[in-house]
C-alpha cells in the first residue's frame, strides 16, 4: 500500500484559531495547529485537485477572520509527496514574512 499523500502549509499568527482543529472532506483530512496545516489524502490524487483544497482551506481562514477580527497569512501550496521531506524556515522581518523551502529526496 502506498504512503498517503500529504500537503503542508504554514500560517501566521500561529495562534490564529486558538486551539487545534481537524476536519475531513471527501478523501482527505486536514489538521490545523500551531501555525501548521497538514492535509492527508488516503489515495493518490491528480495535481489538479490541490488548488481546490487550498481554496477550501483559505475559505475557512477567511471565515474565521470575520469572527476573530485578526489578519492572517497562509502560505502558498507546497506539495509534499511521500518520498520527499520538506524543510521550511520562516522569518519575519519588520512585519514581512519570508519563507525558504528545501526538498530533500529520501533514500
């Protein structure tokens, strides 16, 4: 059985939701906690599906923003296939967030 396909995002502020959240949509689950979002698919998906997942996630952030009255930043959609590890470094300088990505092939 192949490893599950995983998508990851980062967001600021890390306490935007105040508590961990998890939900399921179709063939994937999403876990949100401490500035990190992980969507895990039980089966492989075509790349065309991922923009819809990102849009649905962004809609949840926008909905929460109306209640919390706080700005947020959700990273763009990086893809993490099972055979790769992704290292993310994030730095905030004068209110601007910079993100660096490195993908390393696991052997």
